[in-house]
């Protein structure tokens, strides 16, 4: 895939969801400003933003984007990477806004909390993207897996030691990688078109 095609898809998706991004950042700023210094707040709240933003990437919301992307000279796995970047960028920006608001309020948490929160948010966002290719119970199950990812990542990191943090980061990286591969496989059906 050319970098130009990826930039075009990501840019179009981000432009289409710019209001969502503004609302996500505004809510992250408000909650981040008033939240206390803990790991639970950013992990759960920002993951919820990531899940919501990922669900908005489903087919039908922007039919013109779906049609254009399917007609692009891309394979399913390449299309998955390009389509995954928009919600990942949005969730990352919202998480960073949350942490900036905490810094401004004087409740800045340790830097490892930012890394753990960001890894958890990205994993949950990537898992949720799989819900956009399913309907009914399959869709609900994919969203439930995203929620379970957040809970497991939090429980692993909750111990507060370096081993728990490393385990949580490794878990999030593994889950995110598998989710992105699975999303690519589900979009690979477009290769035959």
C-alpha cells in the first residue's frame, strides 16, 4: 500500500469524525481535570472513548467513505491498518488530553500510568474495531471482549510493581496485535471484490 493511500483514508476518516474527536477531547479534559490521581480513571474512561470512537467506524455511518475505500487499490489487511489508524489516533489524542488536564490541575500521575493507560486504550479500541464487521451477538461479544481487555489490563497493573506493569503492557500489546490481525482478516473479504 502506498503511504499516499493510507494518508488519504486516515485523513478522510478523521475529517468525517472531527466533531466526535472534539467531543471526546472535551470530555477527556473535563474528567481529567477533576479526576483524582489514579490508574482506574484514565484506563476506564479513555478506553470507553476509544470503544465509542471505534464503533463509529462501522459501515453505513459514512457510506461514501466505505465505497471509496473498497474501490481503492488496497488489500483487506492494508485497508484494516488504514481504517484502524483513525480511531487509534482519536483515542490517543483524547488520552493525551486527559493527561494534560490532569497535569494542569496539579494531579499529574506517574508517567508509567500514562503508558499503561495508553496501551489499554489502544488495545480496547483495536478489539472494538472487530465489532464493526459483525452484527447481533457477534458485535456484542466483540464489545464485551474490549471491556474485558480493559478489566484484565487494570487488574494486572493494579499491583503497582514493575512486574505487574510490564505484564499489563505485554498483555495489551498482544491483544492489540491479535485484534488488528483479526480485523484485517475480516476485511480481507474485500480482496475478492
